[in-house]
C-alpha cells in the first residue's frame, strides 16, 4: 500500500488512520469498479496535507492536457506575445507531429460546434480558451496550440517547475497516435499545475484568476463535482477517450481553503461507470477532509 505523504502544517491534519482508511477504500473501489488502474493525488491548501495513490503513474492525458495548453496561452499573454482580446483566424488544417502531413479535427468528434461554425471567421483568444476548457473543443485546442507552439507550453511548465506533464502533439493527430506519440500526465503533475493556479502563482495573481474563471465554467460535471454538496464549487478539467477517463480540479468549500485533486483512471474498452467511479473517489476525499477530527474545520 502506498504510504501517505504529509507536508508541514500550521493547522491540524487528517489522522494517519484516516489516510490509511482512504487508501483501503480506494483499493476496494478499484476492485469493485473493474478499473485497470486508479491514480489519485490530493493537496489540501488548508492543512498542507498531501495524499498520493499511484500518483506518479503515467497515463494518456486525453483532454486534461488542455490545462497545460491553457497555461501556455497565458504564459504568452504574460510575456506580452498575445492579448486576450487578440483575434485568431479559425481554420481546420493542422500538421501531424510525425511527418508534417495535414489532418483535420472531425466535427462529429468535437463536443463544441460553435468553433466549427466559425471556420473562416475570427475568434478572440479568450473565447477559444473558454471553448477549449468548458466544452473541450478539440478545434479550439489545436488552434491555440498551433498559435503558441508546443515548445512554449513545455517551457511554461518547466518555468514553473511542474513535472509529470509531457506534451508532444495536438489532439486528433491519428498518425502520431499510431506511432505512439501521445500527451501524458500523472496525477501528481496535474495537481502541481492546478495548485499553482489555485494559489495564484501561475505568472501573476490576475492571470491565475483568469484561468480559474475559465476552469470554473466547466460544463462536464459528472466526475469530481457530481456527489459533492451543492454549495461546493469546482474549477476543473475532464478528459475521456477509449480506455481513459480523468478529472482534475480545485475544490472550493465554504469556510475553508480549497483542495486540489486529480483522479486518473484506465479501463477496458467495454467498461461502464467511469464517471461514477471518479465521483465516488472525489466524495471519499471530501469526506476525509471534512470529517470531525479529520480537518481543522471538522
């Protein structure tokens, strides 16, 4: 069983027994759900407590890589290379990371038709960023990634000392996928990145708050937020393809500082109940941090 990792705290932390119980609960959930793998990372800014379960395991990133691309966009704004209200020509032609061959984002695979409807027109950078996160538009994603460049995104992660996130291509690059060139993340990596944004240390407080505003507008809510009380707010990004389902975000509950959580899962192709499993993990973590004696607000 992975051991809990505890940081220095200025406030009471969840008991070791409670953390061990959470590990056991997640072990049982993994077996019951049929998930091939379940990785969880948590950082609680209230108690400065960390919880890790297979948190350094690499997964196909799916759409969670879009948080890193969002960071790259705001890094470009921070450095003065872009303005949020700058406009970008919307097109649907991109070059594969393998051999430079052109490919397109298929409209029937994209969750957002608004960006496809704007092909041939201009959209603001801020609007494309919103579409990329809130409805996970693949077309908006590739447009922004082409604009800022893979190197800018990776340098931005390196500049902020975020490891556990590896970006190598745009989305729907089928030729790259066939050659095993994929974006990868760990639960630790996503928590590192989201913690920087939550603590307003991603370039500047203002830019961090702008990114959080976008993440708060997420429309897919069947994962982390699904079983939490109505008063809880979550700024997050989901990701799901074939055998992968993830969710990572910042959870704001009344009367305490937020906590950051990433839940990464891998499944057999025919499996069901993926979002429900992520929601159950999220609920278990919420209960741990809000149990009497388990947190300073308990």
